[in-house]
């Protein structure tokens, strides 16, 4: 597993980190984006509804069936995560010379 911790769908499969391969975490992540300058009250309302939805037993069950763990965060935490992932993978692209065809 390339995730930071084992996932419930495959509890006996160790993570790469557990196998001694540090810094190899990678996973899929999704989130909502809004246009720049969207009013903060609108962003806060959308975030509150998403967080509420992620607590739904039905949604959690469906995501678990896919091996997905819903996290949810604040808009500020998500922005920081996007920034850190952009920097992280930007470095990988520069070091490897990967290009789009």
C-alpha cells in the first residue's frame, strides 16, 4: 500500500513505509473547488454540507467498499494540502523530467 496507513479493505497488506520504503506515500484525493473570490460564507456553507455528508452511514459504507477513507477538512487545511502536494510532485516532475505527451 502506498497510503500512510493500512486500509480496511486490505488489512493484512503492509504499507511501503512499514516495509522500510520511507517517503513513498501516494494516494488518490478528491475535493471541491470553487472560483476565486467566492464569498467565505458560501465556502463555509459548502464545507459544512460536505462534512455532514461524509458522516452519513450510507456514504461511509459506500466509500469503505471502495477502500476509501473519508477525511474531510477545513478549506484552509485543504488549500495547504494542495499546496504541499503541488510542491512535492513538482519536485518529482523536475527531478525525473516527466512530460505530458
